């Protein structure tokens, strides 16, 4: 699984990148055939609260799944994003089982 992290309008710290990679790696427990994960981190409207946006694009054979979450911290956004991506992956896996 290839993980690509993009930080838009700021420089992500190594600690943040390590956190993202650790969280994203857990998605493989839900679905093994993940080919690529793209994580985009960006600051929306710098002066406001709830301005850290994280979007995850997960490429699996035959489909691309997408999640976008906004919250106070990037860690929280990633947590929420990974959680809802896990749900999407499980639904995707169930669909595959039916065929």
C-alpha cells in the first residue's frame, strides 16, 4: 500500500506525518487490497476554529473511496476520516462478497 501525504498551505511536521501513516496503515486490517491512499491536509480560513481539513482518497481495485473531515486539529480530522473510511471499506467489502 502506497501512502502519499500532501500538506497544502503549510508544512506538516514529521510527527504529524508519522501519525497519519500509523492511522492509515490500520485501514489494511479492514480491507487488504488497498493500492494507494492519498491524504490531503489543509488549513481552511486560518483565523477560525474548526479549520483543519483532512481528506482521504483510497484506491482499491475497481473503485476509489473518498472522505473529507474538518475539525480543530489535524489529528482529530484524520481520526474521524479514518473511522468513516473504515465504514466505507466494510460496505465495499460486503458488496464484493455478494457477487
